[in-house]
């Protein structure tokens, strides 16, 4: 029979307790460690910008007297520093103990007074004997926690009040048949919390005509109250006690308390300190905040006073598209867009309201791209993050006029930027604190309603120039944890639940810091609820998921279903038009489904959710973001124009070039896993049977809308900088511009979703900075007047770039690398044209795998292929009576020739002879004199295409 003993019972083991070597508190990594942790994972491709805020400067305290001054003594009385046992359901505990450890006891102390004295556990309130289970973990538990599926299982007596125990300090000890203690550890509780307290009711502030109800999920809390304050920085007005029911704390307050500020005071045992702490925390479901999130603003997000004119009718104004395959994406940082745009009101620069300046240089540029066909703008993080102070009066800046006088290869510019980088207004923002509120530093006033109204105005303004808005969401990690950090929220409310921990109980940091655990039900719910908040309350049109592979596939499926269930009649939103995509990198503790089926590239096949296609990126550019920056690829001169970096002999580089061509062709065909290509060896292989150099399948999608095809993004160098590094030093700027456009055209004319980093169409440079997340306005400058591309503004910051300064400096100092305004305008004109071509025919935007497999063919393949040339044809029905659907009323055939060779190419494709092909009318009227020289010979099927040119031929319907 299980045995329940009480506080006076003591256990005297004969062996000393086992202690873990890790510290009791798992703290965030430094920014250098965070980047290193991600890059070091085998097979990982660098993903959008994390690690921005680990070194964030301190902000204003949350409120007078709210954080304990005794933080220095944290864990000094710590009882256990690890938690290797798992309480997985109400009745089951799993622990990886030996078979000869036959007895297990669970210890609990509500006041966290347990301690070891001469090897004896003392200070507990209760001691419970657990019974070994002969069976292994139930399938449902093993599926949720696959990494502990081999652990032994022990049963908790049914008489135990589990709801009370989970509020206590807990320990579990094992004993052999002679009563000798073998081991002791803490417990991880997410399993039992999900089993007993998973909740689908209201959370956050719920407004009615008469009152406001506050709901907080905190099943491990011993007590919760709400502290109401007079304004964002005023004194405490009163504290209101909350009541608990099944793990949810609630209280009802008068409706006229709306617009007050508040914090939750949570009394809870915190495993990082081994003490019961009183934590002051924002509402996880906050819809408004004070500056820097020091307090939650009690606001009705549906209030008419928070809506711009005609806000409720915006769904009627949304730009239309028929299929997700019609989408193209332009990735843009909010501050980059206008920080240097003097056509924007100086009070609006760098913020949400800059997008409302309809005659600014930036808006004119976006409107030009929209008219050409661009459909979506992807905005880098715009929720509340830690690394930029919301109070503009605290910002520091550099004298840019003085920096502009310095030599292009000087290290003085970066030294000036780095000196203030933790106190300037710049950061990408991949260091989330609260997901559900716009970032205050982008608003005219971080307190009160401005951030809400202005975010809505931004979305409305972009929609009105024909662009839908994608929000970059970062659900895979949080900036802070523990009971004391001002930027810690979730870990103060239910410690140890929201963050994923390793088998020793330490917080996982592979995603940079404080990895979240969407396999836990209330984390999963919070993510889905937050997406619905942005979709309904801000009418956001799509979501890009940072490190999506660290999120469970089930969460992504649930999110897609919830969003697509939104309707214009009920929610004011057409959820069927909301597109989801993200980084499906598979690394860290979640790799290979170790924590459940995660949202990796391979796993997301068949979901209709997109993932970034690093295969086509690396094939076009060469190498990968972690290799030698001189490694050349298909567009940058491999085999055809070597730069001096040894990548093998001539036969090796020719073979590598042909391999890259295979990878690109699969990418052009939607990266479909079942698309059959005749490879450079002459074999017919499916996309999934063609492998990258590290053995991963090239093709992994079931639908073209599941691939995001790109050659550059905010992470790593810009496209122009990549081209400048990888091409021979002696190459002219004219030729580099052609390569820049050629690489973009491979993305633009691919099946799937093309994705462009802001500024690649105007030769944007970051002075060869490979990671500009915290490099200030100086290195991240965008110039929509087209006067400069920001090349040669000094050596990029030392931290991430010094090892390559010897390559960077001579290029920055070489005047032949710097483009003129005419170069910028020429590349922009070509980019606009290639967008027009994509949207001139639905054949470039096929929506199903079967359509691609039936219509798309590649012709310069097999052992006799001409190196450096890809020939892609897309066939439509010749008439209504053909065996396939007629999609394009203007063109019945499209042939695209990508010639990356430094010379003209003439190639005969007999299968394409006798067609009525002619150069696309957009290219006939192009300002690019070379592309207009492209020709097609009907009788032989001979295509002649000038050097470094993408030529598109069409067969008009007569």
C-alpha cells in the first residue's frame, strides 16, 4: 500500500545526495553564445535574427517596491538544482531510475523549507510513497514526451490532493531494497498541469457594459492579487485579491477602472531560486502597455476611440488575390523603412506612422512595386520586445555627418556604432517580452493608445496601396526568465511551464535563450490566441514564424485552422486569405522529432504552410551562410569565372555547378518532393531523391505554396554584398549588377512564393555586415531616393565580422565596387519588369503540384548540358478542348532561359522548335539593351541569350 507520512517524519539515507553541476537558475545566453549555439547545430542554416537582446540595457523599474532587493541571495538556500523526474499525468510520475531502485517517495513543502542536513531530507510537509507501474508510459504520454518514453513509471495514490501539491516545493527520492537512498531530484510539472488544468475559457481582461473580469491561468500559484496604479508611472491605488477555480484566478472590477494600469502579484514557488517568491508580472494577455512594458494598460481593444476612420470596413479594401500561389513577399524592418527618409515628417521617421505618409520616397517606392505585382510586405518584429527603450528621450545617436567623412574601409564607424548600440533606437527585435501588444518605440507615445491606433493606421495605409501585411512572430523563445527580471513575464506566473527544459531541468537555449514549449497545451493555446488577436484586432494578413522548427507541427496546424475559420461577417476578417510560413530549420533539442513532431521543413509537407527554401538560396549564391564567404555558386561564377578560392579542380567545379543547377530546377518547380527531373547525371529522380551536400532531400513540399524561395533575407549579407564577396575582385560593377538581377529573377520566376529582402532591388549594401541585427541605422540604411546603396560606410561591426575584415576592407576601399545612381535605377527597372512578367501570366503561379508536374519542364539537362544555363518551359492548354485546363488567356507557352555565363549562349532545344515564341513584351520594351538582343529561332528551337541575362519568351494566343 502507498504510504503517506507527515512533517515530523524524517528519512535517513546512508549515501550523500546527488547534486547537479549546473546552477540552480538557467539564465539567458549572451548574444555571442546565442548566435554560436544556433550556428553550431549540425545542418542548421542561419535563420532570421535572434540574440538581439541578451545584452539589453536596464529599463525603468516596474513599480515602487515591486522587485525583491534580496535577489543577490537567490538560490543560496537552494535545495535541488536539477529536476530529472517528470510528473506526466495526475497519477503518473516518470523517472529514469534503475530497476534495483525499488522504492520512490515524493516530498512536498508549501513554504519551500526543505533542505538536506547530513544527508537527511528535512523541512517537508508531506512524504508520499509511489508505486512502481509494470507498464511503460501510456501512448498518449509517450507521444507528448517521446524523449522520456523509456523512463520507469510510478503511480501517485488517488487519495493525494495533487492540486495542492503542485503549488509546493517538490522532490522525489529513490531507495534500494535495503532502504538506502540512491538518488534525489526535483520534478518537471508541465504534464500534470496539462492533464489537470488545461483550460479553454476566457483569459486576460474581458469587458462587459458594467464591469471588467480579469482571468489568469496560474495553477501553481499559492496566491494572486492585482495591483492597480494611477497611470503608467503613478503610485499604487489599491490591491485586489483574486480567487482561484481549477487553476484559473479571476476577479471582477468596475468598468470605470478601464484605462488604469495594473500588474499581477503572484505568490509562487520558483524552481530557479528554490523559494516561494512574490513576483510582479504583466498580464500574458495584455492588449496595452506602458513604456517598456512596466505595467499593463487595462484597455478594451474594441473601443471605437482606438479605431482609425473606416477601420471596420478595411476588409472591403484589402487587396485581392485568388490563391496563395499569387503571393510575393517583401521583407522590411519598420525603422529601416523611414529612419533616413527626409520626405517623411521627422516625428514619424522610424515608426508606424511613416507608412501613412503617402507622398514619401519610401511609399512611392512600395507603390511602384505594388503596381508591378508585389502583394505582401513582411514586417520584422513589431510586438513588445526588450532591446530598444520605448522612451525616445533615452536614445543615443551618432553624428552621421562626421562618420560620412571617414574612409570606406575604416574601423572607426563601427566603433562609434557599437559604443551606443545598447542605447540607440535600433534592433531587429527578436527578443520578445509580450507577444500581443505593438512595440512602443515605434509609436509616437509608448504609453496609452498611440501604439494601438498607429499600428492599425500602418496596416490600413499599406493595404490601401495594394499591399497586404505579414507580421514576423517570435514564439520560439523569450527574452528573460526567472522571478526578478523586469522582462520576465510568463516564467513569473507559472514557473517552469512555458519554457522548455532539458532532462536535467535546465532551460533550453538552442533558439538563442529561454526556448518556449508549444508541446505544452497552454503554450500552444497562448500562441494561437495571440495570432487571432493580431488577425482580428489589427487585421494582419499573414504571419512569418521565426524558428518555426522549434514549434510543434500540431500548434501550426491548429493555428492555421483557427485563422482560416475567421469570417468577414463575424470577425471582420477573411481568414481564408491569411498565409503562414516560417523557418523550418531542424536543430537543437527538437531535432528529428525528439520533443514531438516539430514544424520542420520535411514535416510541414502537406500542410499548406510555407517554409524557407535554403536549397535554392545556397545553390544560387554558393556555399552557405556558415561557410567561407568566397564559396561561389551558380550565379556568382562557380566554374565559369573563378574568384581564386579553391573549390576543387575544373572537373569538380563543373560537377558542382551542375549539381547546383539540379537544386535550382527543383526549386523553380516549387521544391516539390515528387517532381521528376532528369539530373545532370542523366538519371530521372524525384525532388526528394536529390540530396544536398549534407544529405538532406532537396525537394520536400507537396504544394508550391509550401516553399518560400529566396536568395537573401535580413540575416546574413544582402544580395549585393554576397555578389560583391563571391565574384572575382576585378569584375566590373556593371556585371555585378547583372548578377544581382539574375539571382533575383530566379526567385521571381519560380513556382512557389518568391521572397525578397528590402533593398535587394536597389543594390542595398550593409557594408558587408553579415549580421546587422544591432548595427544601428548607419549600417542598415535604406535610401529610397536611390542616391546611394550604403556601400563602403566602414568596416562592419567587429563582433560578427572581424574574422573576414581582411576580405572586406580591400573591397570597401576599391572604388570600382560602388554603384552609381544609374546602376541602382537600372537594377530597379529590371526588378520591376521581372515582377510584371511574373504577374503577366498565371503560368508562373501554378497553385497545385499536379499542375507543375504536368506543365513545367527543364530542357538543358543530363550529361551533355551546357554549363551555366537553365531552360524552363511552362505549357498551357492550346485550346479549351485540350487535356489540361486553360489557365492563361494571353500566352499558351512560356520559356525562360537563365544564362549565368559571362558570355552569350546559343542553345538548341529540339523539343521547343516550331513554336511561335517571341521575347516577352515587357523585355522588348526594357531599358536593358542586352536582354532585347535575346532571340529564338523557330525552325531549330535555338535560343540565343546574352551574358548574365534572364530572357523570357512567350507564345501569344492568336
